[in-house]
C-alpha cells in the first residue's frame, strides 16, 4: 500500500520560490504507468490540479501555472518535488501530492496529508 | 477550462438517500470522478470513470452520468458521511467542482 507524505516550509515570503517535497513509501515512483500529481486547496475550499511527473519522468503542467511551476524527482530517494516561483499571497494553500491510478494519471487514489503553506511578508 | 458546478450544501437525515449533482460546462464523456473530504483530512477517492466504485469504498456509494451531468448517490446515508464531496473531471486538463457540503440532520 502506498503512502505519501508532504514536507514544506510553512511560511514563504512574497516573490520567493515555494518548494514542497513528497516522500513516497510502499513502492517505487518509477513503477510502470503510475503518475505523481500535485494539487492545492485554497482557503475557501477550491481545489486546483497543478501538474504531474510520470513513472518515466515525463511532466505535464496546468497551463495556468506553466510559467512558474517545476516538478522534478529523485528516484534514489523515491521523492518528487514541487517548486512554484514568484509566489504571491494568492498562492497560500494546502499543497497535496497524490498518486494517479495506473493508466489514469488524473484519477488520484492516494493522497498525502497535505502541507500548509502561507505566503506572507 | 472545463467548469464544474455543484450545489454548495445539502442536509439529510441518516438512513435517507441523497444525490449530489455535478454539471460540466462541456462534455467530459465519463471522465468524472468523486472524492470525499472530511475536515482536517485529505480527499479520498470514491468513484472513478463516472460509475466505478473505488476499492474499499462501501457499496452505499454509487455514481452515474455521462456527458455534462453527473450524480453521486449515497443510499443509505450514515452519520460518518458528513463531509464535503468534490467532483473532478479528467477529460480535459483536470478541474474540480467547488464541493458540496453534506450535513446530517
């Protein structure tokens, strides 16, 4: 059974980059046909899908974030990472990592507990 | 973006049948999925592909629909079902509905 755990900074200053790590246990993030997603939930409940990195390293971003987002991975540590650049207060959210069902990248059947990130000076 | 519209809130009594609706601004075929989120917890997948029950989810939950109109049904509702329910489409770049908060009377 897969387990995902986010770790993040808690507080980020405006214009700085935001970085969150997702540590995966249970099986390898290179296991065929699995996709590893980032989703965030804003105050007020709105959910936004941010992007994924796949088992083979391919990446796809939400077009609305494409200029600011980067998703990478470290297969030796079984982790994947989110970086969001030039943040504003509107990026304050809970950041979740989630596993996509094999062959269904956007069907997220396991989620981490979430990392709360506040953007404030 | 494909916009998903949900009613904000519902209140039902335990033992009743409840339907939660989600309308898409354009057809998403059967690329619709449902999640349950309780306060302080992460979302939990209930239904995928409009009508497929996720493993381990009670059969009280069911989903239906295709195209633009979808429904999540809980029958019968139990006290533990108090939560916010989100729909999400994957036919286009993924988007989520605003959530329906289910309260028990």
